[in-house]
């Protein structure tokens, strides 16, 4: 099946610093990648959608200058949390769409990464 | 926008029993209906999905049924096992946007 990786799996940083999270599709080319945020015991909330080579589309209420997304290739997207603060501490998960048909019904299936736990002190 | 409701929020069953989780959505344009399983500290894993031109789909112990008229779809797990314990999310989607709108989740506990 399709595999999506994230790096790092966890990160702790000081308030005011920036953190970059990578999302890679390992065995397929991702037409679109998505970034989600999940707080403890809550559901996943979509932050933004990115297509290779174009600017990301952010959901309402998500600050694009704070959460910088770059989708430089069909297998890599990065999320940079700039000037992180304790309230940004969360579980960040990416997903990728496109490529081979795995457990889903076709190439439109979204496959999720393992997530990155960010803790801002 | 799409409004998604998922019930129940928690479900406890005895090993071997069946579990059913229901998801109700509001947007009649939705035409793709996946179910994801999330274990603690991990990303969601697709376990089964269905498209709007199909009423039911089964994969071993897992099945999904869809009622487009009533705008709801359900996850059925038979012969539950302790390893089925996790949080399950429905996430209906419109093809035009490819965005998944996640339900609030159901915490399933299978008691040995």
C-alpha cells in the first residue's frame, strides 16, 4: 500500500523559534498533500491543502504567515510553524492523495503520515 | 459547508461481539465515504471506503453501508478483537474539493 512518512516524529522547541515538519510520499507521487492538526482527544482539523508547484490553500482561521507550507515536489511537502508558542503545541498530521490504488477505491484515496507531536515550551 | 456527526462517541463491546458506528452528513454532493482507524499516537489508517454508486462494501470482518437518501453511512465490525480497540473516524468528501471532513470520532473498546 501507499506509504507516507513524516519527520520528525516529535519535536520540543522553545517559544519564539520556528519548526519545520516534512511529509513524504514514499512509493507514489502525491498530486495533493494536506496538513491537519489534532488536539488531545479531538478530531482532525484540516489546516491547508497544497498542490505541487502552487501556493497552499488555507482553511478559514488558519494563519498562512504562521504556518508556512511548501510543496516543492510530487513527493515532499513541508510545514513550518514560525515563531511557535505554547498554544501551537499539537499533533500535526499530513496526508497525500494520488498515485497507486491501495486499500482505497482509487487514486483519490488519502493516505496519512504517522504524525508529528510538537511541544512548545 | 459539510456538517458531520458521528455516534456513539464511545463504544464498549465484549470480544466477539459486533460494533456499529454511524456517521451522518449534510452535503448531498458528498460521494466518497471512508472510515479511518487511529491508534494512540499514530496517524489515521484507512480501513474501508465506499463510493456513492454502491450501497454496501465488505472486507473480511469490516463492512460499510451507505444510505444516500438519508445521508448516513455506517461502519460494521464483526467478531471484534482486542486489537480493534482504537478511535474510528468517518470523513465524507466531495470529489470536487478532495477535502475530508472528519467526524468527532468514536472510541471503541473491545473487552477481552
